[in-house]
């Protein structure tokens, strides 16, 4: 009981630091999400947009891991797909335990309902949305996942040019410090940012990337967070994979 209370206080403090003073409705919901599902604001499990809580793909996967999910199966719904038009649809099934018949969720994505930031990754977005819906059904999550709503123009707080670009090369912080600043400012998952950075730099590890390439990535991350945080979170969450998967 004391642990749940402490976790809620931490969540509330971090949430108000990120999104301002919470309404009584949001506080009540946050208390329930913390106590019932052990969701963490610090780890990016939930975010607040337009006065509502949304769960993230990484938050759902961590919940599934804690609840010892038996497996997740995802498959393309070919009749609803149009590869030439970048239109994709997936059917996902989550098995909370070994003898479960499974909880099914569908997800779709095409250029009309994804942000420019994730344009070209519609297939991954569709799969993520399907998995999210199945996970929410399996574990009784009543709030929508952020990846399911696509992008909301002008929703996120925009960085000033100084914050987005960092200080000048002469007096500015190191690239690593700027990266940490962006992660904290926009409440991003560090592990997913790292996975995205490795993919962006085209190396096996981040240490192998050149400084110029890392600087380019940091700038890209800052621009993406300032322009459309929801799309950036959706992109980052596409790098989060279930620990266990049932193959069809």
C-alpha cells in the first residue's frame, strides 16, 4: 500500500512538471492507473494530451511482461491492404496465459492517418496499433493508446529555437547532454531513443557512429519532438518489440 502511494506521488509530480497542474479528474485517473497497472510517467508508459491520459506501446508491452503474457501473434489482413497506396491492416491476438483463447485487436494505417514523421512506416504503425488494441482488451485498459490516434496538429509544446537547436557550438553542451535534455523535455523513453539512434546512424552500436552523424540524429530528434511529439512517440514505439511472440 505504501509503495503504491509513493509511486502515485512520483507520477503526479512528474506529470505536473511535464503538463502543468492536473485536474481532479486526471488525478483520480492517474491514481487508478498507478495502483491497478503500475504505469509510470517517468518510463513513458502514459502521457497526457488534451486533458486525457493515453497509454503508450512501450507501456503496454511492459505491462504484458509484468503480467507474464504467454504470447502475441500479429498477421496482415491482406484483403484490407493496398501496398501501392501504403495502406496496411493487421490483426493481433494476445494470449495472457497458456490456455487463453486470445484477445483480438485490429489496426490500420495509411498516409492519411499517420504523420509525415512516420511516412513510409505505415506497415509498422498498423501492426503497433493492432497489438495495442489487443493488449488493451487483454488487460482491461480503458484508455486509448497514443499510437491509435495518429497525429494531432499543434498539440505538443513547441521548443524555442534556442532549445530545439541547443546553444552555439562554442558554448553549447556536448551532444550527449543535448540528447539527455531532449529526452527529459519531452519525456521520451531513453531505450527506444537509443534503438532509433542506432538505426538512424546505420551502425551496430551508437559508439561506432561518427560525431557528425550523431549530431544529425540529435537535431532530427529535437525537430521531431518540437513539430509533432505524438508522431515521434509512435515512431520510437515501433522499435519496442514484445519479449515473447507466438508464430502463426
